[in-house]
């Protein structure tokens, strides 16, 4: 690490591997952290990489293996496609780099375990994120539930309806074997939220998944019943088929805390009809999502509202909790009250903070490799349950810690 302003504040030098949708979204948080410095990036594609170098004057690499050799990098945020996570994370960890790994962390529990053990062996941190339980509304719900002020948690739901399936995708995103489909890509957020609020220990899962569009043959929907060790039930429902959007139930507020454009009904599906073939679609995704593209998001202004990852509803013995437009609403026995929440820290700001605190202050990350593995176990159990039409029992769950 480079020297900072004091002993407690060394500079952590971060690199980004994969300058696509996720890689670009992390940038504002990296710039915002006072002791984090962006020093390098890697991508197989030259165009976003060169654009990135022009903007930030950092080292650039076409291969993640070469990035991992850089002596100007302490930590790497791995935002390459899911099926490459294990290969890329192992390279980084074995070079003694701390890693923030995008979700889902891997496609098998064995791969997840290999990464966890490698991080332990090399004495480096492994954080899995961004996922939506880093966000303030979910953290605030968890605090209220875990405080016990409303009595025991009795049930928990996260329901989310979006246009995920019809936004421009590359082939891997529509192939379950490569980590595509909503169960791997979006379920990993839902199960993370549910586990974080509910304490982490899911006992079993029963689920059905839906593949409703033969042109896009991967899970586009799921209905999941989860049961915690103490018997608390939870449900996770997702549809990515661009019809009803949950923002209609969440005050019009979307995933980044922005107002969703609900007037443009069916826009994602209609946009795809104008494209001819998989390659045209993948090129459009590259042109829009990669660094420098039309959709690569780098806005750093605070969002007008806290983010909504669909509708999350927690019911305790003496009250229900859900998000309001600007915080939480608690529905108690005799009255309901609002708790405002600030929008000055995004979920990605919290990821960067968690990494920094883990590396510099040795604070064990809440979203550790084992936490990410437990989320992955739920994803895999959902797919298995749907295929076998059976309840699946879990054995790699861990409890939350503060
Ligand atoms: N946390 C979130 O909210 C969030 C949002 C989007 C994506 N993701 C996750 O991030 C990961 C990437 O998804 P995405 O949507 O950003 O994908 P993407 O296709 O937009 O970006 C991936 C980038 O990686 C690059 N790449 C591909 N192979 C590479 C290689 N071998 N070496 C170096 N670079 C390579 C691509 O050129 C591309 O720029 C996935 O695991 C996904 O689940 C998370």
C-alpha cells in the first residue's frame, strides 16, 4: 500500500478487471473514497481500455494475468463475466492482491471454496459484491429486525419485476451454464437481501423457475420459498419479462434511487425487435455498457431517493417494515411511523468502505467469501429444486455478523 496522510489511512491502490456494466458502475465509489486510488484496469477489448487510460492515466492490460503482476496494485475489483470469476480471482489472490469479486462469485461451490481457501492461504481479503444488501434501506431493515424491537421476525419477502431479460445481452448472459439467467444474476441479490435481514441461516429451498421465451433460453423468472433454520419463512419472486414493473409499487423509484421511466411501457422488448441476431445484440450491449459507451454510468450525484431492489417486506411479531420513498415505514400495532434515510452513501460506496476497512483496519467483511458462497448455495439449490421439483436442504450457510 502507498503512504497516506497518516498511519491509519494508507492509500489502497485498486484496479478494475472488466470495464463493462458492473466495472463502470463502481467508478464513482472508488473516486469518492478518500484513501482509494485507481491505478490500473484490464479488459480484452482495446476500445474501452484506451478510453479509460485517456481519462484516468492508469496502467492498462489486455489480460487479467498481466494486471495481477503489477506492483502498483494492492486490490482488484473483478467485474468480468461470471464464468471467468474463478480463474481471474485465483490469479489475483495468488499474486497477493485483495479481491472484490462480483456476484455470483462462482458457478460451483467447489470453485467458491477454492477462492476462499486461496485468500486465506495468501493472507488477503476476499469481499463479494456489489450486492444490494450493502444498501442503506436493507441495512436499516436488518438493524431493526435484529434489534428485536418489533419482536421476532415472522416472514420476509423480496419481489421484483423488471425488464432484465430484454435489455441487450451477450450470449453468456442468456446461458445458465455460464452464469446467465435471472436466478444466478438477480437471485444472488434477492437471496443476499433475505439472508442479511433474516440472519443468514437458510435451512432449505423449494423453487420453480420459468423459461418463457424460447429465443432466450435461460431462467427469466423464479418463485422461491426459503425457510430459515428457526422456521421463519421467506419468498423471493422475480420476473424479468418486461411487463409489470415493481417500481409501480415502490413510489416510482428504481434500483439506483432514480425515478423509473414507467411511461415507456415495453421499451426493452420493443428495442430488441429492431435488432437482427445475437451478434447485433451483443455489439449493442458492448457499445452501450462498456467504459465510454452511451450507457456506462458514471454519475456521482446523490440519487434523489434511496435505492429500491424491488419490494422488500419484513413482518415481525409486532410490526411490518417496508421501504417508503425516502426511508422506511414501520407499521406498528397502534400507529405507523417513517424513518428517513440519507442517500449520501450508495451500496457501492459501502463495498469500497468494506474492502478498505477489511484490508487496513482488519475488520472482517460482512460480505466475505463464505457469505458469497452461502448465497451461491441458495442459487444452485433454486435451480436444483426446480429441476427435481423437490425441497433442497442447505449445508454451507453462515450467520450474519456485525
Ligand atoms: N452488482 C451488480 O449490481 C452487477 C451489475 C451488473 C453486473 N454484475 C456482475 O458483474 C459481472 C460482469 O457483468 P457485466 O454485466 O458488467 O458484463 P459486461 O459484459 O457488461 O462487462 C464485462 C467486461 O469484461 C470484459 N471481459 C470479458 N472477458 C474478459 C477477459 N477474459 N479478461 C478481461 N476482460 C474481459 C468484457 O470485454 C467487458 O468489458 C457479472 O458477474 C455480473 O453478474 C453485477
